[in-house]
């Protein structure tokens, strides 16, 4: 029995180590490169497969995620996908004309997150500048996907969670978040 | 406003596009245009380290800003070396002149697009420009190229980036079919050679 428990603990420890490892360079860069190129060429179905909407919404909802019903979770994930496809992908295409170079580092482990640093060179009004973006990736459905970006130490997801989601949760719980999300989805569907 | 633009231009270096040539009758938008290309570069022997850096910068720009499918960037002695399987053409950058004075680097380049099947010169342009090796606006990019390609990047990457952009902007773009777009997206994901070697080594150790 003791040896069985030991084996169980050992396997758990090994699984934890495996989960904490950063993927290979090609594996880790794949979702980001595919996402950028797919958006560029308006292949939005391919682009959307590179985004971890489930991980994204779970992080946004923070502790309220565990209280949400399965139906709520499904609705929130679907709503997030519609918002990203309706707002972020077209915005990404607009920015594309300003990009002069995008270079990637190998994936790295930063505490419990896997990040891929990219250096983006942009031009505006004849001036060049660099933006360093950390893409945060996680495995979802057996595939590495993007779920957050960090610029100058600021997480996009944490910003949205603190400024938009938390006040809604305080005001009316998961229902308030769903209502706001559905209203935004309806608004962009009209455009 | 004009002053701000001029100041920005002065701070990032300046370049000019010289003579350009397109082969009579060549249409880059036609279905049989040269789309799959090797991007190569040659630099004089005393600046040999600049060649792989310039090839990579040119390749990265063409991949990002143009529709060409670019499987590889290499240092070349002659453009013919870039003609391989599944390659229709070679975009060859030749460094014609370099003048280095402390951090100021002046570069003159000629960029030529050749068709592999008959050696035809399809397009050519020359560009000249100067810039600072230690351009503050490009320091992350420079350190990336120095780490991933060649230490010569610390001297050449920033000025070459400025000069090549102007020349390569003039390169007539191609039009890709849906299947070719998918090929281009997939190509960006091919495992680098060193990674294949690493995997092969690991497999051999297991065996």
C-alpha cells in the first residue's frame, strides 16, 4: 500500500514537472506565428484555433469561475470567442501595416507561466520604435494556445479582469458579466 | 509637424532608393510568377559576417511585408546556390560598398530577383543609406540578430534594416492562392535545422 502511495505521489510529481516545462522552440512559437499570419491573411477560423478562450475566461473570472454553472462557462467562452473575432482580429489587421519586423525568443518558464518574448518593430510618422511583447501560452485541448499578452509588465488579461470584470462581478455576479458580454457581442454583430 | 518628421528621419538614419529595373513583360501578379524564393546575401570578405545578418533581415522583411514564400535565408557567393528543390527564384542582396566610422555605417546594396529555371533577372534595385549601429530605437532587434545569426549584427543590423526596407518596399509583390497562403503559414512553423539535429541526437541516445 505504502509503495502504491509512493508511486502515486511520484507520478504526480513527475506530471507536475512535465506540466511546468516550457515547450520546444517550434512548439511554443507555433500558436503565435500561426495567429499573426492567419489574422494577416483573414484566415480567422485558423486564427481562432490558436487562442485558449477557456483558459482566458477562467483567468478573467478568477474565483467566480468555480461557482459558474457548466452552461454559464460555455456561454462565457463562446462570447469571448465572438468578441475576439469581432474586435481583436480586425484591429490586428489594421495594425499590420505598421509592422516592420517581428522576432521571437525561445519559450521560457516564468513562475508557473510559459511565455514567449517577441520583439516587434513598428513605424509611425517616419519614426521606428520597438515593442516587446510576452505572449503567454498554455496547453488547451492538447495544443499550445495563446491566452494573454504582457507589455511593460502589464498583463492584458489582468487589466481587463480588474477594470471591467471585477466591478461587474461585484455588481451582479456571473449574470452581470454574461449580460455585458452579450450586449457587446450584439453591438459588434450589428456593424 | 514637418520638423518632427525630419527630426525622426534624422534620428533613425536615412536611405534612398536608386535605379530600379523590372524585366520587360514580367508580371509579379500572374499565376506563374516567381513566388517561392531563397533570400541570400553576399558581402565583401572583410565584412563576411554581415552576409548572413543581411540575408536574415531581408528574409524577415519579405516574409512579413510581402506575400513571397521564403523557406530559407543564406549567405551566398552566387545567386545560383539558392536554387534548390521547391524554389522558383532567388532574391540576392549584394553589399556593394560599406563605410564604417565608429557607430556610423554607410551601406550601398543591390537587390536582384532571379528566376531559377532560366536565370532571368526579373527585378533589380539599388539603395544607399546610413545609420547608427547602436540605434536606440532598434536595440532589441539588433541583440536578437546578434544572438541568433552572427555577432556582426551589432555593427550592421540597424543600418542594413533601414536601407533594405526602402529597397524591398519597391519589390513587386505576388498574389497567393488560398493553398499558397496555407503553405506560407505552415512554412513559418517548420522546425529549424538545429532543432531537428537535437531531436535526432535525443532519439539516438534513447536507442
